[in-house]
C-alpha cells in the first residue's frame, strides 16, 4: 500500500522515458526520422522484442496471447484484476515516434519509478501493448485489443489477409508472436491509456492535457470498381467504362460530403490501386478505401448511406460494376464518467489546464471500455500533425502526461475511487 502523501509526491523520470522512446524509434526507423513498423513485420518484431525485454528487466510477468498482445503484470499486495495501462507499438508506414509508443513506455516508466522506491501497490498493475492497433496492414484497426476483449473471434483475426497478401496467423508464426495466453484475455480492474492527441485542439486552445470523453465512430470500406480497359487515344469518351474516373469522382464526392454535412464529419480516401495503371490505358479496375468518421452514430450512418447512393448512381452512369467490402465499423464510444472525472481532476491537481474532448482517432481504450471502466489522457500534438514523421510532442508535455497517468493509476490501485465491480 502507498499512502496518499507518498503517492502525490511521486514523479516519473522524464529523461528515462525519452531514452526509451528514442530507443524504440530505432526499430523500423525511416531516413526522415519517422517510424515504419507496420503490424507483424520484421520491424514490428524488433520493437516487440525490445519492449518485452524491458518488461522482463523490470521484473514483470509477461503474457503473450495468440494474436500477439503482450500484457506485463506487477504484483500488488492484494490479488485480483490489475489496473492496466498501455497502447500499441505498431505504426503506420509514415509513423511518428509517439503514437501508441507513449502509452506503453510511460507505463514502463511508471513501473520503474515504483521499482526504484521498492513500493508495492495494493492492486496489481499491468502494462500492455496490443497488436495491430493501426489496422493499416490488415483490418480492422484495434485488432489485438478487440480480440482481447472478446469483440473479434481469434480465428477471424488469424484469417485476415494483409495488404501484401499474407495471412495474419502466418505472419504471427513467422515473427514468433503467436502466443499461448488465454484469448479473450482477463478483464482488468480499469484501463487508462496515455496518448498524443494527434489533432490541433489542445495546442490551438493552449491546454496542457486532455481528459478524453470517448472515441468517434469509424467506418472503413473497400470499394472495387470493375470497368473496361481500352485505348486512351482511340476510344471515344462516350464509349468508356473508366474505373479510374469513378474513383476520382468518388474521392471528390467524399470531400463534398464532409463539406455538406459539416460538424464532426470527416472522410478520407487514403489507399488506391489502379489496374493496369498505365498512361495510355483506360483503367479497367480501381480498388480504394473510404474512411468516414463522426462523433454521432446517426450522422455516420447518413454519411454511409449517401456514399452508397453515390456509388449506385455513378456505376449506372459509367457502366461499371461496383462492389464494397466492410473493413472496420465501430460505433462512437463514451468513456466511464468516473475515469474522465479522475483524469480531469488529477491533471488539475497537477497544475495543468485541462479540457475534455473526444478522440478523433481509434484507440485500444475504446475496446477496453467494453469490459471495464476505461479512459484516456491526451497530450498536445505540435501543429496537430500525426501519422507523419513530423509528429511531435514537447518532452515536458510527454512527462506531464506520464505523471498524470502515474497519479491516475495509483488512485485506482490504492483507493476505491472506482468501486470493485460486483
Ligand atoms: O485509424 C485510426 O484511428 C487509428 O490510428 N488506428
Ligand atoms: Mn494510436
Ligand atoms: Mn495511429
């Protein structure tokens, strides 16, 4: 047990946290200072091996499950479900060094801070990283945490195929992370995730930290357009069934849709493949992704319905066939009010000006909200940039976030701020 005065006086070692962040950033390092650790790749394995080595050095008991999630537990004076923190260490192809990594390495820094002082918490603590949060190489995103909480059958996740044509289960075998820990995993007492905001709000409004209220709804669709290859010079325009034209019109439609709907509606066409993708051939096939998000479920459904109508109309007009495949679909999530309050109160008590805000990106915390009280702490992102090697958060903000996470975790582990679930 750790008394209140002793708890409140605890601080993490910011320099040590920065050293680990810099060390992990060397795994899958890009020439431009970013990270490329797409899920289940060799670079991802390198990052996993490094972080699990740290977990073991800190004396934690590491459990790896069949989708490659790693949960490292530190015993408490009492048994029972741990107070858990964590995030992900996979990145997108143009990743930065803080997205996901901060939540995992801040957790390890908190463990080391307690180890340094030989302090034992009342409840056990756990730090996890969850596989394929990004969903960029294989969908859905938050794949590992969704399996962990029982929201996606393990065999369905194993059967998923990566964008480069590999089965997830084969990639897990290949990198040695098809573990044996039970799946779904045991529900923690509570789950709190520290993450960079990845957007411009905290910086623009000069807030030091964010108490995250929830996560907006996410809708990912793959659209396949089958037209007709033809000669770019000899084919009259009225004769064409041009898959690339349909893709282009749809990309423009998605942008118009967000303008017309306004509010929180966002839409992105991020990936596109053309066949045969040649200068003098009318494209016979286009495959592209549409990412729609909104904080309101009914509005997200409206956006999806308008996209479907657009595709129907343009298929008829251009004489092509269009099929769609759902890649991911999550309704908006609201975090436990008591965790939101605790994050906000703790940040204030630590002297930060904090505001509440929803998360624009998906996060593992939204999956844990299905099985336990969950919430998040946001740190500002410089210029709101993320999924970009230029992603940056000031070390002082990273340290502030980690110290708030430390205090939130200890309040949860040492008190009944959130009573045990009956
Ligand atoms: O796409 C997302 O929101 C997250 O980065 N997986
Ligand atoms: Mn993330
Ligand atoms: Mn991300």
